[in-house]
């Protein structure tokens, strides 16, 4: 099939590349000419394991092309996939202006029947609005479908090629048949539903996962006080198939471009229909407070942070990505700076993005975790990059002023930290 994918962010680029890999002819569209030029040179705008290789192979096979010309891309395609961003407005609501603008342009570009698929995460009812906008500008018939995306950064290719499920929101038989065929090579459960339910599935799924994380973080806070170990508690809970073991990793809370934005958007969506989503509001609040535990524990162990040197290990919102959007590191380092601490940070790949995002020169960026630890009063581990697990804690400790470790992701066992001479705090373990 011939596909046009509008938007080359995470969702758009990964989906486009994976559909090309499945043998379809894909053209990816973006307004950003510089980004398109880079992609044509096979340079990837963000770090995602395996993506560069797939771009290279599929570009060489001429199944994958890149353009800024939305009209031409739409006109040569059977299916148009909308994957533009839906960032948060100050109110927390999703900003739909990019979606609406793209819908208008798609409408004008139509030169025959097409299926327009929305992959962007959009509030319930948005697909109907998109359909109205396209209809206002189009002289040809079209159908609309909601096919939400469930990929995770860092494992995006695997999640797309081997998804747990594919949700297709449509009431049209023609669309159902075509989209079932499009996804046929992926051996996943396909759920066909109405459009509004498909839109809701995406928000409800992200909100539920965020709830699991805040729940386990709350349990971890109680574990610390009653002398239980959160790792064992989560393990014991996870064996129950009704609960499941994933997303029960206690830590300093969730970040990223999805959970913070989508939980807020769902709270707003509920509010718009006079439903006070109390549970989800608490999930967000717990997540905000969980980040601050790093600061509280540091102050308990070191006293005032003014003039103290703090090494920060990990800046990205999770490992295997250079994405720092809504990363706990932004809030935590912000607080350290406010309290007058000297921050020495290390991340294997996210330092440049962090530097651009934080908007201050007050952080020293180091070339390695050990270098960051030099002269430090404490280390705060904020992202569980695999290399931290392998690291020689004694060597890091030898470079420090005092051996204090805030292990925000429970990367180390207490025995490891104790035997390397650290005074430490790990999440959800009795001190
Ligand atoms: C999330 C969802 O997992 C995807 O299914 C969804 O498609 C995506 O959002 C999206 O809406 O586009 P992502 O944000 O890439 O994916 O990353 P996750 O692996 O879900 O991690 C999110 C945050 O939760 C990270 O900060 C991670 O450190 C944290 N987390 C995750 C925990 O603190 N504990 C856990 O047990 C799991």
C-alpha cells in the first residue's frame, strides 16, 4: 500500500519506518525542512535503538522517502496517517492546532478517496472534528479511523513490530478491511471498535500505567516506614496474573512526553464532562512529590545543600533514550541549583538535550559517571542506564568527598552500597 505519514516525531517516524519495513511504500512528511534534509541524508533526529538501520535499509530500497510537500505526499497515497504532536496547553488540555492545520491541508490535497488514520494521541471526539475539517476543504470522499500508538521510547521498533494489540477505531467495513490487511503481518490481537472508544483506550491505558507507577511509589513510601522491601513486595504482587509484574518498578516517578501530558489531558477531558477524576489527580500529585524525595533524602543525609557538590547520574527520563522531556532530572537539578548546590551531571547521551532544556549554565557536564563523582558530597542516580549497574562503586567512592548515594531507581542492592562504604538511600527500603 502507499502511505503518507504526516509528522516525523517519535510516533510518525517509527510508524512510517516500520510500515516501510513491512513492504509498504511510505512517504514521511514534516514542515521542518531541516529535519527532512537530515532524514534524507539518513540522519536520525533522536536516539532510538535500531531506527537508523531501518531508515538506511528502507531508504536504499526506495520504500521510504521524506518530503515537506504534504499535498504531493497525500496525492500519491491510499492511506494518510496523522502523527503530528499534541503538546499540552497551559490548562493541561491537548493542543490540537497542529492536528487541525494538517486536517485542513489534507482536505485541500485530496485527489480521490483516501483513508485518514489518526495516530496522534487525541481527546475523545477529535477524530470527528478532523473529519469535519477535512470535509470542509475536500471535494472527494474519505474515511477516518483512529489507530492509537502504544510504542515506548527506547523499545519503539520492537513495540511497533510486535505490539500487544492493535486498536482500530472505525465503523466503516471498507476501512476495517484495509487497515486489518495493512497490519496483517503483525501477529497481534486486533480490536475493532468505534472511534471514540479507540481514542479513549489510548488515554485510559497511559493513565492506568501511570497509576500503577504512583501506586507502587506510594507503597514504597510505606515500606520505608514499616521496614518492608519494595522490590520483594512488587515481585510478590507481580506474580498475580491479574496484577502483572510490569510497571511496578518504584523510583522517583514517571516522566517523558506521554504520561505527564496524557494524564493531564484526561483530567481535563473528564472535567469537561463534569467528572472530577480524583484518582488520576492523586496519581499526578504523588508523582510530583516522589521526585522531591531525592532532595528531602539528600538534606537528611547532608544537611544544608548550599555549597555542596552533587553528582547526578542520568538525565534522560528513562534509559535508552536521549529524551529529557518532563524528566525528573529537570525538577531535581532545578531544586539543587535553587538550594545553592554545585551540580556535576553525567548522562551517556542526553546531556545536550538537557543543557538546551534546563536553560541555565549552572550545571557542569562530565564525560563519565566517575568524573561526575569527583569531589562530590553525594551521588544522585536518576536514570537506570545499564552502565551504572556495571560501574565500580568503590572507584566512584574513592573520587568523592563523602560516600553518599541516593539511588533513585534502585539499581544497586543494599549490600553493594554498604560493602562499597556508602551511606545510602534507596526507594522503598528500610533505612
Ligand atoms: C509510554 C507508554 O508506555 C507507551 O505504551 C505509550 O505508547 C507512550 O507512553 C506514548 O503515549 O506515546 P514512554 O513514555 O516512552 O511510553 O515510556 P515508559 O516506558 O512507559 O516509561 C514512562 C516513565 O515511567 C519513565 O519515566 C519510567 O522511568 C517510568 N516508569 C516506568 C517507572 O517509574 N516505573 C515503572 O515500573 C515503569
